[in-house]
C-alpha cells in the first residue's frame, strides 16, 4: 500500500468521525427542542395583546401564561439545552448525567454573571451555545469517568459521584472563558446595528442574514434588542418612543424595517422546508419525522417561534441553515424595497400578523410573497438534501440512527443467550436426577 493511500485512510476516518459526531450532537438537540413549541405557545398567550390589557383584559391570566412560557423560553433556555444535550449525547445516560450537567451549568452561569457587558450593563450571555458546550462536556466526562475508582479514603466520591466534581471545575473554566471572549462581541454588535439602520433595504437584508446566523450562539437577541427597542425615535402624543416595535405600534411611517420580512419566512417558507425534510426522510422514518415537522411548523406559522424547526437541521445540516439565512435576508430586503410595512409585538406569526394589520401598509402582499418563498424553500431544500445526501431528520445513517436501540437489541440478545444456557443447565440437572435414583435403587436391591 502506498504512503499516500496510508495517509488518506486515517484522514477519511477522522472526517467520518467528525460527521458522525455532528450528527450525534444534532440528535441530542432534539430532546430540548421538543419543549420549545409549548414554550412558544405559552409565551405568545401571555402577551398583552392576547389575554392582557391590550387584548381581553385578563391581566392575571396573561401573567400566568407569560410566566409559564418564560420558565422554558426565557433565561432558562440555555439550561434546558445543557441538560437535554447531556442526556441525549451520553450513551446509557441516567439521572447522574443530568445532575452533573446541572452542577456545571450553575457554576458556569454564576461565574459568567461576574462579567458585565459595557454595552448593555448586563452580564455576558452566550445563550444556548454556552448551555450546549457545558452539556456536551458533561456527557463526555460522564462516559469517560463514571466508573472511575478513587483511593479508599476517597471512595465515597468514586463512580458517578466523581462527575459533578469535574463539572464544577469545567463550569468555572467555561465561565471565565466566555466572560472574557464575549465582551468584544457585544461591542461589535452595537456598532453593527447602528450601521444597519442607516442602509434601508440593504440594511434590512443584512440584518435578516445576521439575525439567523446568530441564533446558534444565542446572540441574535442582543442584535434584536438594539434594532427593535433602541434605534430610531418617534414622538406620539407628547411621548418619545424608541425602537422598531414601539415606533410601529405608534404609527411611525418609517417603522417596520427590521420586522416585515420575517412574516413570509416564518409563516410560509419554514413550514415548506419542514415538509421537504419530511418528504426526504426514509420511508420507515417518514411518519415519525412528519409528525414532528407538523408540530414545529404549526408553532412557526401561528406564533412565529421558529427555533424548534431551525434547531432540527441547524447543526446536522449547516449548509441548509446557511441557505435559510441568505433567503431570510432576501425576504427582509425585498419586502422593504416594495414599500411593505408590518410589525409584531412578539414574532412574525399569524397572531401578530392579524393583530398588527391595522398599523400596516400593503401587508396583504406578504401572503403571495410568502407562498412564493414557500415554493422556493421546498424546491431548494429538497434538491439540496437529496443531491448532497444531507443527514436531515429521518436520513441519519442506519448504523448511527439510534445507539440506544442498538444497545437494547444487544442486551436482549445477551439475555436470550443467558436464558438458553440456564435452560441447558436445568435439563442436565434433571437428567442427572433419574440416573442417581436408578443407581440408588440398584444399590438397595443389592
């Protein structure tokens, strides 16, 4: 075998290992993602324009829904991903895996709170990225060390009890690392947001692309904060309001730049992408994938909460997510260039589309534009998935589809072998008993 061939083989193995690792991370994200549709719906029902003072006037009911959704979709979202990824990634995970992840995350978050941003005056927050990193670390450490035996005088901390100790130090290290690394990122986003607001439809398009690209690391909320709640001033009734959302609600004719283009994507395009993903799944997996995609698509269409759908392919098929980010930018720039103006209080779903219609201009055009984007998304996603064999849900390699199922089958086979051996031993024992009885009878006759 030539030297070139010998060096290519390990490289291919490493490449395959990286791909399988990314696929495993993607599958582990499905556990926390499953909780997001409920969180999005609860949060939307808790908005003032539904049950609150601007809607039915049931303020207490709105507060209950808002608190319920905020428990999952607010500050605890990173924790949700941390624990979910730890359980989903580790083989034969149990409660101790989740506990170790929780310990590491709590240390990480408290250390991170000591690093205050000069831009927002609040602690640095890497969002779900930090939770995913801590969760993956907990899973890896648990797999490697949960059977570790310590000296007798430290025997109490052996095995599974050893992992939370390791995660305490890991959380400390990650807190310091993210605390220092995230400060310049916040400053850069502040300057970038100001530049976007001065560039019309081009700025809107770039905002759409960057907004989607920042979701994997949770930094899109910082970008949104400046665009939606800070930039721009408008006087209404003697009061000066700031930000795209407040100016839109108060009928500022220049507001809506950073919101309008999300409606076609969230209500039409992403559900079409979900349909393409389901249609590309293998026949034996198609029904299960279709059920999941219908759930997250309805959440996106009605409430505008798209993270459950986006997380289903974000990490396992980053090419698709890059295409999605670019097309979101096209939608943002196109709608603003056509003079369409709409907005939301929560997100770009059907509820906000209807509630904000009275403040909008040419909002009816968002429906045909959305349908056109739906066709584009379906065709592009289906072509890309099949052409490049992307491992979207339902298309994972069979040997890595479900480690738990494979292990369960192996354990069942081992159990059958043990049962067969026991049966043979029992038969031999029963055969010996009559022989012994016959020998005893012969001895008695003698």
